[in-house]
C-alpha cells in the first residue's frame, strides 16, 4: 500500500450524510485518472494519523483503504480521502442511529463476533490508541468488512474505551465474550512479534511518508513512536480492555 496524492474536483462534492466528520463523495484526480472517492477536510495531524493507520493496518493484514492526500485547487488546502468501496457502514446496513435499541445492539454484536478478524482489529485499536471504532467506522456489505476513519487515533483524541470490544460483546454470555477476548489477545501477541524492533514495516512506513507533503510527514516520527511504545504492553492492554466486559456478563 502507498500514500497516494490527488487533486480535488470541487464541483463534484456531494455530502455523504453520515458520521460527524463531514465526509463527502467527490471525484479526485490521482495520477491523471479520475477516481470517485470519499473525502473530508482535516488538519495535518489528522491526515497523518489516517495515513499511518492505513499503512500499518494493511501491513497487519487488516482491510484498510489506500490513503489519498488531496489538494483542493481553490486554496491549496489538504484533504484526506480514499476510493469509494461501494458498500455502506455497519450503522447504515443495520440502521443504527445515535441511540440504538437492544435489538440493534444485539444484531451488531452478532455480526461483529462472527467476523474472523474482530480480535485483530480490537488489538489494532489498542496499538493505535483508537477509541472511535463505532458502527459508522466499519464498512460491511454482508460479507466483506473494511475499517475506516482513524483521524482521532494516535493521541489526537484520548482513548477512553475500546469501543469495538464493547460492541462485539454487548449482550453476549461469558463463554462468547471469553472467545473474543482470547482471539484479541492472540492477535496482540502476533502483532507484537510482527512489529518488533527491526521490523521492515516501520521502514516501509518511513519510505511512504517521505514522499508525502512536509506538513504531513512531520508527524510520522511522533505517531510511529506512540504506536511502537504501545507494543510492549499490547497483549496486556488488549486483554484488559476485554476484562471489564467479561466481568459485566457474569453479573
């Protein structure tokens, strides 16, 4: 995966109408080709976080989207985007609004707990300190999943809770919660091993950021250091993120 760069075609902007980040559909010119994309205005820290998380997730075998750093020709402001995948978020598919009822929460838990990579993504969110994995930030077409929207990760917003762990285990009984916890902890150990000192993944990330605009590249070292700093305790943090949920189900 690479960090792509593109030019926004402003008159093609159409609001998505979902989420809180003001995303829009638009045509973006990437390497001379027109691409229908989902784009949003964001600060340089948020764009850098999006790019690093996309690259890191892809290196871990997770379903992320190729990041595009987009220039708005009207004022040279930078936007973030990715090619449209053509299927909705979990919140859209399950019609979950701001206040989900019990049946919607149960449906969400059923879908997430059956996802073969749910444990890997729970661990990944601990790695990147992402507390914003809500149903709108996981795309799903009934078969395929894609994780999106990492602008609040890597210290851009405090992580209060592993929300994916919560949604995946909500209303489930202890044996099923324990199964998700086991998968998450195993994934954390595997991610620790893959990303340990000397891993070529970090070299790849460095190389990709080297070609990004300087205002984006300047955040790479800080964000990479934060993720690397989480590696040593990743398995423990991941297990602990699940423990309160396991205890809750035993009450």
